């Protein structure tokens, strides 16, 4: 039923645009992640906002929080379908619809963009895409694409994740090395953002990222992948007055909290896949100079493959610096042990044990331990 409703939503979206209607070739592909998790221990036995703790944040973007209420199947389970339309040799379009357990499996558009090949190496794209500031941004929710149940949220944990705008891609190769670069620009506005409203503030909070400009460079061969990224933008954020209907835009909230604060984001990543050895590492730094705000995060994971099984140990950390405004910064770390079993082509089972430690000066969620089992597939 979920897949049928998604396909109907996709088909309706395709027929609604003349470009898709004129496409000579439309293909569909998709993915599914079915995950069950339970908090099995922790230090905070009290409530946090409306949550019964110990708690574990599994997703900042959509406000996914596991509570001390038994096994939960909805926090991370989702299905996605993508339509790829080829209009001619140069012009194509993509529409992706996702259905998440967090919102009752109601379909929503995650990707919607058109691509035009300027040459064999340059491609311009226009529309809605995910912000490519992470190594796994493009397939953050395609669980089959990585070893973990989820990319570590100490690093993959910001409230804005997409943009409406334009980007320019460059692809080329020299011998065994492939070079890919991407430069993007755009804006994004959201009301009642889950990552702020449900995780931090406890009241509806709007946000807008304006004048987004960024660029990334990826260099890879058969064994290694290097990535560097820079992005900047302005932040507008505000709280909606309690009890009022949501009628304001993110740029004109009821009670301003941030008005055009300048933000810079730096990112580095280095991955290794050599024979049976696997290494994953990534680093991000977020700076807001006017506020004296600096947040550094990183992950380091080492793993080994034996036949159909891959085991990995990952350490990740998030650390905000103390400043005149952030007098009680958030600081936490997570140790994760993951086992992945590729039992069939395009399907994988995963078992993960996360140990979250709250190092914040003022207790945020407190320590917690989470066990999750995931079934991931692509089709």
C-alpha cells in the first residue's frame, strides 16, 4: 500500500510538468529502510521536553527521538521512490518522493530538479536538492548505501538539509583517479522545523537559510575517497507566538531569534576500502562569528569484511565552544558497534549498539544506550 501510494504520487507529479510529459523514457527506482529500536539504558530517568527518558536522538532533521517506552518501529523506517525522466540526450529530470514512519507514511517530495548537460564534463541542475555538505548527503536515507544503521548523528545533525536553487557539476578522470566537483547556490525556508521545535525548544520555531553558496571537491580511486567542502549562508530564525496559527514565513517570524547571522561551514572526509579493510572519517566545522559560535564534529570508523558480513566500530563527537552567548554549550559523543549482513543482492540486515555520552555542562538528554535492527533494500 505504501509503495502504491508513492507511485501514484510520483506519477501525478510527473504528469503535472510538461518536461516529464514530453519525456521519451521514464524509469523508476527506490529504496526502503525498516528499522526497529529500543533504548536499553541511560542516566537520565526524568523527562526532557515531552519525551520520557533515557532518550536517544536518531534524527535531527525530522525530530526522531527514541524514548524509554519500548521498541519503536516508526522513528527511522521509510520508503522512497525516484522517477528519472530522460527528455533528450542533454535534458533530464528527477523527482523523489519519500514516505516516513515519523509522519504516518504520508508521501512528501524530497528531490525535484532538472539537469542539462552543457558538455561531457559540465552539468547544470535547477530545482530542490539536498544540501551536499556531508559525505553521505545525497543518500543519507538510503541505508543500503553505508554500513551503519544511520550516519552518526553527532555530525549528521543539523535542522536544514535541502535547498531550492541551482548547482553546477564537473566530472572528469585522469588514469585511475576520478574528479567530481559541485558548486551550488540557493535558499531554504521552513516553518515549525522539527530539529528546532521538537528537539531543542519545545515550541514551534521557523528558520530560513538565505544566500547559500557552497562548493565541494571529491577525488577518488578504487581504494580511497577524499572530499573537501565549504559553504556559507545567512540564518533567519524565530519562534511563533504560542496559540497562533502558522501564518508567518521563516524570514518574518513572530519573535525573532536570529536575523541574518552569517554562517560558514567547512568539511573534510577521507574513506578507505582496501581489500577487506574499511575506514570512514569525516569532519565538519560550523562557525557563526557574530554570535561567537563554533561547533566542531567528527567521526572515525574502522571495519572489516568477512564474506557477507561487515563489522565496524565508530566513534563520533560533537562539541560546541563556550562563548558570550553559548554559556552552556552542547557536547556529546557516541560509540557505535555495527554488524552488517548482505544476505541477498540489494538487501542487507544490520544490528547496531550505540552508547551515547552527554558531556554538556548542563545536562541535555543525559547518557543513553540504544539497540537498533535494520532491514535495508534498493529496488
